[in-house]
C-alpha cells in the first residue's frame, strides 16, 4: 500500500468569484468565466456534455484553501498537465484523458462517468482550469443541477513529494510526521503576519471525482459532519472514501507508449552511474573496472562533429536522422547535441556559454530521472522514426561518422586505441563527482540538461529495442556524460 503523502482538494475549498463548475454552452462560456481559451478548446463527444471546472487556485492568486493547503504558482504551471496526461495518445497528439470517477472510487473495475478532456493554467486568474466531458446518462442528475444554476462538487487527488509548514519550514512526507503547528494552528496568523499553511511540493494530480458535500457522505465521522471548520487530513478522506486507491508508482503518468520501457532502462542506467561513481571513489575492483577508469574517459577526447557536417545533418527530418544515427550506435555528445539544436553560430553565443554549465548536470542524469523524471519519460519528440525509407545522402553521412562517433564497442575501442597512440594522450581519469558538485541554478541550463536527457534516453531505448544495447555501449554512453 502506498504510504506517501496524498492531498485532496474540492472545488468548494476556495472562495471563487464565479461558479467553479459550469456547463459549456459555447466558446463564450469560457470567455465570460475568464477562462484561458488557449488550451481548453476540445471537440464535442457524442453522449457527453462538456463542463468547465475551476479546479484549484495558485497561492499567489487565491491564497490557502479551507484545509490550509497552498499550491505555489510554479508547481501549478509545472504539473497542471498531469490532470490529463494518461490514457492513450490520439493521432493528433492529444490524449483520451483521465477518467472521471464518483466518490473517489477509482479502481480499474469501477464505473467511469466521463473524462478530463483538457487542462490549462490561467496566468491571468492564477488557477488551474479543466474541461471535463460528463456522460449524459450516468451524470443526468448533476447535469440537471448545473442547468438549473445549482452547483456540484468536484474533488481531486494528488501525490505530493512532501508539504512544508509555512511557520517553521518542517517538511512532512506523511500525515504521521507533522510538526507541532499542523494541523492545530492552520489558518492562524503569527506575529510575523504569516498564515500557518501547508506548502505542497511537487503535486501530481492523478484522480478526479464527482462527490457530494462532505457532510452528506455516509461514513463521515461525527466531527467532520458537525464541525465545518475542521481541517480534513488525507486519513479523513480515506475514511470518507473507502473505495479510493493510490498507484504504487507513477504509472498513472505514463502517457507515452515507450514510458514503461524508458522507466526500466533508467533504473539500469542509474545503477551503472552509481557503479562508475564507486569506481571513481573506491578504485577499480577488477580488470574491467580498471579499463573503465583508465581508458574509457579517452572517448571524450575524440573530435566533435564538424560545423559543416552538423549543418548538413540539421537539414534532415529529425526523426529519420535520429533513427539513422541510432542504428549505428551514434548518440550525440552533450556538445554536439547543443550544436544540433542551435547550430554552429548558436554555439558561439549564449548556447556555447550554457554548455559548460549544462555538462555539470549530466554525470548523475539518470539517477535524477529515477527520482523524478516523468516529463522526460513521456517526451516523444526525440523518438527515432520507424520508417525504413531514408532520404538520399543521409546513410552515407552517417556511415562516415561511424568510426569516430559510434558508441558500439568495436568502433569505440578502436577510437580509444587511436587516441592513445596517435594523440599520445595521458591516461584519462574520469572526473570525480565532487569536482562537479557546484550546479548552476539557472532554469535555462536545467531545461537544456533535461532536453539532452530526453534525447539520450530516447536514443538508448531505440538501440535497446533493436537488441544492440549491451553493457559496453551503456558504459560508453555514460562516460560521454562526464
């Protein structure tokens, strides 16, 4: 059973200036409600009625909710799409959307009452908005209430890494590890003018339900039914909704058809990263480790892809180019990847300056993805094409890059020998991770590092799908990050 922190919130937990749940008659409904039209437009679905839901507010715009929970704007912007990122992907790139449940009965075998069709973060109003499709037959009572101008209550659940007390900064990963202020002081103002609240870190929403008002639900304890000011905890909600289940992992966020494969591969890559760190810290334990420590690092002394060649490569369709490269075991180095994104001229400006900072994030890249990498696992823009038809010239170019850039064992080993003999390089030492401890906090640098992680993971997954990803190739790919 999942023992981490779960947060529930209802549409009636905030004081809105408008009705938080409204029937969508046409696009004017969104405009009148002040909703963000850019991401909320969706096609009508037969047998459903579309409904606008003001799901929750960012702290900067609405403050804490009635339960003392706050969701910072940065977290809302980063994770609002988790409301819809599930199910299968349509041909147009959109998703079927997460199912709509009733009373948090969310087991696969439980009835479904519609789906979440779209989600948006409204910058102007500082809130998360949803469009849900409610099944006309199963939700007739709720739809009738909305048509009469009455309200219904919609409740959502999120996994939260931890919450932080705004008074003392204590971080709680479960309801059983609270500071003295939570929940007894929630809502109170201290001498510094700070309201006692719980700042929810890294929320990922995974479930949405139609619910009755809490006092109407059978099974609610007497204190909840009689005291409307009582702050409800996750334990209270679980008592209230016994049919609720929590996924053990983050599989509810797996929207890419390759996400499961990538998750498995990330675990293997993270384990090997730790092994390399162990060799660096404790020294080689066998001849294989000695070869890794003394020779593999020389791969990074090879030549980069020339500017002229890179410009030619940038002219091909990305998915087909990435397939042709991956088939030969060629994975762009961090520097070549940035050059591919921005061009040779870009490397002379801001992109080149970022490179020295980006590379500091890479030695533990897959270990970090193992902890929190849903966005990267679900990224598909770097997936190699499945087409066997390649443009003219692309295969010859890739063939010419094979000996000097492939990560497969034979060309990589030959490259190490050439670098040792021809360039007369001294024994290369892999940098100790402590030497790269200082990380830049610039968001652009972190974003670029994530892009490289997404690209590299997609390439390695494809190579693995072709049964070409052996241990040597993995080590070569990891050494390339150092």
